[in-house]
């Protein structure tokens, strides 16, 4: 039996003129968002702030992570007009800080790095004062792909470790914990781009393992850390092993400081791009 969702993880449904306008802009520009496709609990709150996290390269992933609600099957062709549509939406929404993520596209030679770069260039052409954060897959550790990202120079490069080492293979069978660390380290060693990563808790990890993951990320040169509660999308996904209390989240903030992080967001509803402009 699934454990009952604590009240502090429940979010109200919000339907206002502002949220409807955000949906309209996304629809007109044929855009996907991680807000919708990954069933983010903060979706309506973000829409009321006139913002959303763009999901590029389609809504079908080539990997099958056991915590994620995005479909996994053969993906469609890349939409070459998508970068322009992203830039149009950023302008229409008046975003001062744009966050772009993607499905994993292992079917592409560069994992979609050129497409990320095109999105960055298009936004910079139409909205030169907008800061850009990208949340990318691991690109299989392809340094050529990472060099493409470095040359495009987003303001923040985010790649999520997602779980502690001991849970990683169960949650992300097609990923590699050390390779994710190497991706972050490569960006940090070869650029002045701010790096960011995050992970979920509630999948059976221990506090000591959480601390070790923090230290692994810090040692990889990660500047910004996010930690939030895993919420099971459907019964087909990994079950929640634990809902952390609010007091426990306060303790994790202390651990983050002790691990050397001065910039972090840690809380039950924290997600990678949640209030990203405020960190």
C-alpha cells in the first residue's frame, strides 16, 4: 500500500488568467515543459509567476529511469525550429531567467548538445539580458558534446546526479554515477560556468549516504545544490521508502553548509529548476 502523501507536499490547483496565458504561449509555440511532462508539483505556482521550464527535443526519452513519468520509446525527429520557438516564448513571457532541460537522446551522436547550443544562441539574439540555465543529460560523457555546451556558455550548467550512489543503478539503470560526476567536473575545469546538481531523497538512502553524495558533488566542483522529496508518479514507478520531515530538511541544510555549499535549495518540494533565479 502506498504511504499517504503528507499535507506539506500537497499543492492546490490554480487556474487564473496568468496560468492560462502561460499555457497559451507554450501551445502557440509548440513547446513541451518538464512542468507538464514530469508532473511537477510546483507547476501551477510557477505558472502564476509567468514562468516554466522548457523541455526540448521532444517528450519521449531514450532511457527508462524508474522514477520519471516521461515516456520511454523511440523518439521523433528533432524540430529544427524549436530554438526559435523557445526564444519567442522567453520573450513573450518576459523571462529574465530561462531554464531549459531535455529528454535524454542517446540516439543522437552528440546527445543533442548542438540543439541546446542553438536554443542558447536564439535566446541571446532576442533577449540578450536573459540569463540562461540548462539542465542536461550526461551526453554519455562525450567531451566533444560538452565542449559544444561550453562554447555556447550558458550562465548555469545543471546536470542532476539524481540519487545517492547506493540507489543509483536501481533508479537509473542506463546511467552511471561516476560519469555524472565527471560531466560536472569537466565543465568546471574547462570553463567559468556556474555548475549545479541535485538529487531526490526518499528512495531508501541513509543520511550518511546523503552526506557522501553532497561531498562527491562538491569535490566535482559543483557550485549549487538542490535536494527534494521523491514523489511516486504512478504505481509502476519506484515506491517512496520515506517522507522526510520538515525538521530533517533543516538538518540537511546544515549538512550542505558543512559540505562547503553556500548556494543551495533543500526542501520537500524543491526541484531542479524551482525558483532557480533566486539561488
